[in-house]
């Protein structure tokens, strides 16, 4: 039994997948409600792609159970595939076919009735703003347009759930925003989305998140809940010599983490109000800070702190 409830689009319990001695996914418990945007957030090697492949019935789990839209991925893989759409990390359509030919081929693959094909293709082309590209070969499209075409092909059979594995990796920021506009429209139509991403800004758009690291889930909840669960207070430090400042601040006994975030350091202190002590510690080491101020933690802060705690526990 998977433990799925009537309102669950996805339910998996103790889901695991090993490759030899390596556990890519280790005892995963996830529940995705119908109509949610559920994000799998984590770096490369976190187990996101392996999880996606198991949930889409492409790869069998080593152990555990999973159900998608009421169908067991092991016992009813074809029933799962008939009701979902899937976009892999890499562009997997036919580069030598045109935009229109790829859509027609996808319609054939999913046995879309002939009477409905023209209307569906036209609607998807309008939504993806690809009407002027019908005769262009897929391999000649930009990265963003390729992803929109892949999304259109994944939607040709009107799936109830859509699985997207890092769909905007390598895509320019403008195309990423356009892609997420399309996804928001799908949610409004009642489609459930499961999206893996390494991007914090995309994760913040999700209804619920599972933060993954080395095949395990570190935290589950809405973006606000994940941030609220972070221990400690965050202080931003800017200094001319970040490397030296980081070395000195790591000596502070109450600083659980000192990490570089762009051109600044984020110091995780045991409690609020440590700014003056941080500035004093830097001055005592002959370092002058340009900025030391309290900072409202965000998803990236929470994720870094969760990974630090996992390493400490290990």
C-alpha cells in the first residue's frame, strides 16, 4: 500500500533507489496534493532526477512504494504514463523535425483523437507564443523556445499531472519568466506540477517544497514554513577582504555558519543582536567591515543551514 489519500496526486513512502553501493534516493516520503506546485529543491546529486524517473514509472524503485493519480508506479506503469506529462533535463524532442511535426508526432504517440488535434496544437502554440515557428526545425530554436516546445508536446494529451526535471537550466532569465507564466496558467486549470530545480527564485514560486540533499529530504513545507524553521539569526557582512573576514568570523563560538553569498558573507548567529560583536571581532583582527546588519533569512539561508546541520549530525 502507498498510503495515498483521495486528494493526493502523488504519494510515496520509503522510496529508495540504489546504484550498486550508492543510494541515490534514500527512504523518501512525499505527498503532493492535487493542484499543487510541488518543488524538489537541491544541488546536483541530490536525487531529484532519480526521484522524477521513479515517479514517472521510467525507473523502478529498489524499495518502497509510490502512487501517481491513484496508480501504483510498479504495478500500473502504463496507466501512470497515460495521465502525466514529463519533461526531462535534456531536450529530448527530434531536432530535425519542425515545431509542427514534433507536436503532431507527440499527438500520435499519445493517441490524441484526430478530430481534436488541430485545436489542441493551435491552442498550445498560442499559449507558448510559437505560432510563427511552425516550419522551423527544433534544433534551430533558442533554448527558451525549445523548452516551450517541449512543454507543449508534454501537454498535447491533456495530462492531469506534469513532471518537470530542471526545465529552465541554461535558459536566459526572460525565457525563465515566460516559462513560469505558462506553468502558472496550467495550475489555474487544475494541473498538478512536480518541478525539480536548483534555483531559489523558482522554488519560492512553489506551493510546497522538499529540500533534498544526498538522496534524503531535509525539510518539507511551504517556502515560508521552511524559512521560519531556520535556527539562528542571519547577519550580512561586507568587507574588502571576504576570505580573511570569513576566516576570523568562523572563530566566533556562537556563529554556526559563515558562508559567502555573492559579494557578502552571511553569518548565522545563535540569536539576534550580534552585529556589534561581529564588527568588533573584525576590527580586532585588523579588518574593517563596510556593512554589518541583520538580514531576514531566505530559502538559500535556510537550505545552507540545513545542510550544515546534516553534516554536523553525520
